[in-house]
C-alpha cells in the first residue's frame, strides 16, 4: 500500500527545524533571565532600613542585656530555616551566630555566643574572631579559591560551636566595598562559590550577599552604642565613624534640623531600638575607604579600569626613593616616588581636593561624642598616637603625625604618611570636624570587636526566629 502522507521538501524541513530551534531558544532565554533575576536577588542586598513606613525594629535591652523574647522579625530566608529540626528549645541556655565580614582587604569571621539567663535576658558571653588576607575581591579570576580562603575559618567556627548547637547556629556572609567595586557577574560568581562551600557544613544558611553601605554604617552604630550601654540608659548616643578599605561610613543622631535639611533624604533612616525610635544621619561613601583613597591619590583619581598594570603610579605622598607594588582589588600596580620628592603640603592638597569633590560637611559633628574605629584605629596605632587598646586623641593629632612622618619617612611603612594625611583631610575637610575636637579611638570595647558584625548578628537571630 502506498503511503498517502505527503513528503516534506528539503526547504520545508529546514523551515520547521529552524522554527523549532527558535522556539527552544526563546524558552531557554526566558528561563535563564528568570533564573538570573532570582540569582541577583539572592546576592545583591537592598538596605533593610530604606522603608520609611516600616523601619527596622529591634526591641530589647542594652548591652549584655537583650530581652530574647522580644527578638523577633521576618525575612524571606527565615521560613526555610525556622521549620528545620535543631532549633533551640525553651530549655536551651546558649545561642550562637556566625557572621562573615568579607571586606576589601581581608575576610573576618565573628562567632558570637549568647547566653540566655534565668530572668529571660540574652547576654553576649564570648566571641571567636579570626581573619585572613587577601579579601574575596582578590579572587575575581578564581572564585572557587576565594571560597576556599574562608574554609579554615568555617572549620574554626565548627570547633567553637558545640556539635549539639551546630544545626541551630546560622551562618551569614556580608561582602562590603571590595565586592561592590567588582562587576556584578564577577561578584556573583564568588558569592555563589561561597554559598556552595557553606552548604557542606551543618550550619543553617543565612543571607550571602553584598551588603548595602547604609546597613554597614547602621549595624556599626548599633554595635557601638549597644556595647557602651547608651541605647537604654537614657544617655546620649555616640557618633560612629568607620573607615574600611573601600568605603567609609558615618552614623549618628543629629541634634539640629539644619543638618538633615542640608542633605538628600537617603542620608537619613528611621529605626526602632529597645522601644525607642531614632532618626539617624547615616551615609556610606563608596570609594572613600583607605585603600580606595590610596589608589585615587596615586592615580590622580582615575578609574582602575583605565590604568594599565604596567603604569607606574606616583604621588607626593610617597617617601623619596621608594618603589614597590600596590594591590587594589584584583590588580597589582607599580608605584614609585616623584622625582621632585615627597611633600606633606602637596600630599595634603591632593587629599583635600579628593574629599572636597565627594563629601558633605557636617558642622554639628564637632559637638558630638565621636568614636572612630577600623583603619582610623590601625593608623593611629601605627603612628604611635595611641596605645594598643586605643584612647582619646584630636583631629590635629593625625596632622602632626603626618608631618612627623614626612620629616622622618620609613621605607618599611611607605604608605603611612599618605594614610595619615588622608585621614586628617577626611575628618577636617570632609566632615568639617574642628582640629582640636577630642575623639575616642577604639578597636574593642568589653572584649568585643567594634564592627557591624554584632549588629548584624542581632538581626540574623531575630529574623530567623532563633532568639525568642
């Protein structure tokens, strides 16, 4: 019997195959785009403090005295965690949280142990703190090695947290300015590898993302004032100035309306802490961190992408007869001193021009109680202004130390003069803090590292329902 089905010509067959392939490609493209949007949603955090109608609420008591029954919250990632086995029972006495701080120059882990007291209070009992260098941004070309650089610290956390508590101890990583400065795809690849590595361990997975600069500043302010006990004592809160490698943050409670009126709305945030509401002045200056400032001063404020690795970067801030290398992000640059020599006045002029272009002055800061930390502390200590535990100093102490360095340069600390000069310009000409203003320079208070990590741990525990 003859087949009555008409045979397709070669042209008809090609047309149908081509149409099918186009349909497959279109469907695949939709899936990829949808998946990519979901992927970006996971890894790029929007500030939790930007919703003015529903400000972040954290209720409890102050330092070493947080009422755990009031630590409640909700985030999207909490639902899959709170229903898992291993959550603390009412009879448990200890709660742990693991917070990774992926900074521009290095990564740090904070493992916090909180004790639930008989009267229902949650007390910070102990902290494990470890660091490693370089930061994740240095692994732009090898994301898997970036994740592996954190593994020894995860193992340290595994040893610190009792086995019975590991399945109820959340782990989170927040990347700061270093990864913000990378292209989106590169940063995503690194965070994806970190996520996969964390999943090899029993800890419930919290948020793995690039941290919004606003959150970084506010969490640091919460940590500092929590430890100082100002949040429920009725005492005046203090201003927190943080200097990282890629960015610098400032957060305080303004006392004058003129301060708030003089800046855009995104410089302020409303939060509720311990049943009190605060309107904060808070801003993160991306690109104004110490390492970013170094690169800008060395490259005449050029974009890193426009500077060849073979280019020799120079600055009057470098000591005479110096040549070496400077790593910024995933790049390493040749640097050398100018032929006409170094100069404090020329260095200061460059630093002032740099901060003038990017910063908003805050006149009322000179009347606030100011605490400075991170690289502020490190460079003050390196210059001998303060001891290893910190202390009080004035803005002009940085200027004096910078002048002294240029008169007595140290080739084994070639960037110290530049750093001190920049810090002075940042405080005096950027924030407009008067020269004789006294400030507290700190690294730790009550054995706790001053950073955003403790504030982030509070939010992590409450949002996951792990503190009741």
